[in-house]
């Protein structure tokens, strides 16, 4: 399928906006994820794309064709639901064949295409079984095979892994990603799981209260969030109150006071006043004897230590009364710190994102990557 265009789409439920002025272009063969908390509008947008809902404003295009008046069964879409929607009285083969029979495909072609789809999802040996005889992961594969067997131009997936246990979810998300790339099917995927979205997506749209907050590649969304909501929703981050002063329009730099430290920072626009300094726990470092003395740092006391095998999470109360989390991946026994110990926390200004006081806008982006596309 050619490019999918969601052109300023708004969907109402009564007076409330389930989707508010959504605008996205999705390329052919792209794995695109709608990510956000429950009730943010991601499933509403997916169901509007599928034709199950009709938007009140804006238009949807598949390539050059406007789909606004096109019924769901004519949109060339395969869909995988959260509950799989498998027919319990039909065999695996019959479940996968259902969409082809509805399209009046010949018996010979049904046999060939279902066999191919079952081979792709590694269920060929189970074609005669009933769904009740299958595990949760296998049932999820039945639903996936049924969606791809019709050779859809667009594959829609609504929280397809939410009913699986954690270990199987990790396995299945890798399989879905590999299968999507192998078949080169344009895919729009809905999830509330940030790690899942980062793992499978070419690009991500983060939604909140019906509005798209940011669209970008996984590393852009994670490292260059455009506002406090995105920074807080995607992974863990530290928000430290700071103050920006003395902005110089010639150098586009200002002074920043963070805890007891004052440093010069480059800004994306003119700004003076209170601000929020946002930096990920893994971007903060505990100072050691050989640490570069030129690297800015703030000091505090360790209040909590959580050993997680591959890393140690430290909570540190700074002298200004705020708490930060530091993820240390140097976990040899001799390097472990204890509760109550003094800690000097080092940071690179280039790693941080700085927001205005209310967290609505980034006034300094991560200097190590290009800025993400903001909506």
C-alpha cells in the first residue's frame, strides 16, 4: 500500500474529543506505533483508520484515495485484536481461511495461501487443532496468520501482546517485527508499553488526551522529548528545578543554576527564568577518582540502593532537597555504594533536555542527536 495520510482527523464522543486534530504521514512498509496511556485516543484513531468509526473532521487517505466514505470491509486491511477474536469452534486452518472464504477465493487458492500463512507463523503442524488446544502465543499467531493471509495493504494491531505473560511477550514482539519486515506490510501498532514501542517501531507517535504530542524514531522520542509529558512517559527521567539567566542572543547561550552548580548552556531560543532540567538516569554518573574534574557535578547523599544484576539504581537526595536516580552499570562488588554515603553526581549538559517551567516546550534539545519531528 502507498503512503497512509491521516489529515487533521478529529473524532468526537459527545462533546469530548477522542482524537484531536491528528496529522500523520506513514510510509509504505513502515512499522508505525501509536503509543500512550489508557484513554489517550490511540485505539480510537486505529479504529477510525479501519473504518469502524467515522471521524467528524479531517480525512484519511490510502495513497491518493480518500477513504472517508469507504466501508471497513473495502479498506484492504488486516487486523489483529487484543483478544485475538478467534472462532473457538473452527480449526486453526478454518480460522485462518475465514477471510478468504468471505472474499470468495477459490478452494485451491485457499489451501495454498493458508498453508503459506501457517508456515510463516510456524503453525503448519497444528492446522487441524482446535484453538482450545493451543497456547496463548500460538493463538496470537493464529490471529496474525488470519490477518496476513488476505494479503492486506495495511496491517492494524491493537495491543496484540497484552494478554501474554512477560517472557512470551518479549519473544512474540521480536517475531512480529521480523515477520513484518519480511512481508514488507505497512503496519500500525497500538500499545501502552513504552519498551515494546521502542523495540519494534520504525517511528512512534506519542498521544495524550487525544492529541499527538510527538512523532519520531525511537531514539529521537527517548533522547529528545518535546515536552515534559513525553519525557516522563517514555522511560524514566530526572526533572531538576533550575534557573536560566543572562541569555545572550549573539551566542545563543545562557547561564544555568542547577543545585549548587552554575554552567553555561546553549538554548534553542531566548529564555530567562525558572526551568526544568531533564536527564535520564543512565546519563548521570557517580564521580570516581579518575573522573574529569571539568565535568559539572552536584552533590548529595544516597538514600536507596536497588541491585538489579546488570545495573544498580541509586536514589540520591541533593543538597537542594530534590532527589535524582542514577543507573550505574559498573556493578563489581568493590564499586557498590551504600545508603548514607556521600555521592557526587556528574552530568554532561549536552545530554540533557531543558523545558520551560511548565514543561510544555523544550528550550534546549539533546545536543547529541538531531531534533525529533514535533507536532
